C-alpha cells in the first residue's frame, strides 16, 4: 500500500511538471537520424557536420571523435552542472547554475534529472543577452534510443526556477527551443565514436549566418572541454 501511494504522488507530480518540461521528441528524432548530415570540417580528429531541420531557418550541428574514454566519465561530467566552471574554460560558458536534482517517473522507472540555468552575455551592439533553462537526463530520450548516454532539452520557466538569482537586464531574451544528444557508438574494443548533436534557436533578430557561426564555435568548444575534463578525471582515477 505504501508503494502504491508513493507511485500516485510521483505520477501526479510528473503531470504537473510536464506542462513546463515537455520533451521535444520530434526534435530528438531528427537529431538522432543519421540521414541528412553533411561533413563541413575535419580538424584535430574532430569531425563537424551540419544538418537542415525542416521548418527552421537554422540548422543542427554534430561533432564526433574517436576516443577510449570511459563513457561513464563523460556522462558524470555533463550531469555535474555545479562544476561547469571548472570544466569549461570559455568565459561564455561560465554562467551556469544548477537549480535542483530529483528523480522523475519515466518509462516505468525512476530516473535522475538535473535542471539548470545558463545566462549568456552578448557583447555585440544591438543584440540582446540570452538565458535559458534546461533539463539533463542520463541515457536515451526514449526506449528506442539505446546509444545515447545523455540527452538534454530546454524547459520553460516554472515555480522551481524562482530560486535562480538571475542577472536581470532590460535587454534579455529567454530561449525556449533547443536540445542535445551525447552518444557512444561504433565500439571497437575499448574505443568508440563519441558524438554530440545540438540544435539551439537563440531567437530574436540575429542573422542566420551569425547563429551558425556561434553554434559551431560553441559546440566545438564544449566538446573539446568535456573531452579534456574527462581525460584529466580518467588520469586522476588511475593514480
């Protein structure tokens, strides 16, 4: 009986939370689909590809690199929002805050989720600062997604985000549509291909070519920083 009451409470809580945290399954499916990706660059072992997203004026980005880093280390770093300042050297990625961690009832099991906040100052005249709220979960975005180790997506402001000490300005836009997938595929012994796929629409009046430039730079920098942090953590575990 006690378990049944707990299940009901969790179910009701998830229904209330779903209004502001609905998962963009269709976007995830488009990102996960290997069709349509076009290779743009291959530098320092990192392959950068882009893909048109139907109905959107900007495209998605994907970076890939072969590595032998334990995927669990990668997963733990991405879930560790509190220490993003340590992992990410780029000043633009230093304004992350963890809002809270909790367990959600999903696909008939409890899964850990982490909600966070990111403030992006824009030092370009006439272009407003950005902010967004996001949710990170381990593993795939659905039961059919067996290769993803992490997925994240943007969520709308809700009662739980009121605890965030935001940098309030008159020139700020809240981003509401975006998602990302980290996956480990094509295993050969200890090595595999680590892949990060991203779509993020910053909104506002920014030319498409500028958005593509910013997204390309950001996804490559984040990918490199995660790998570097994972390599350092892997070395420290061996000591």
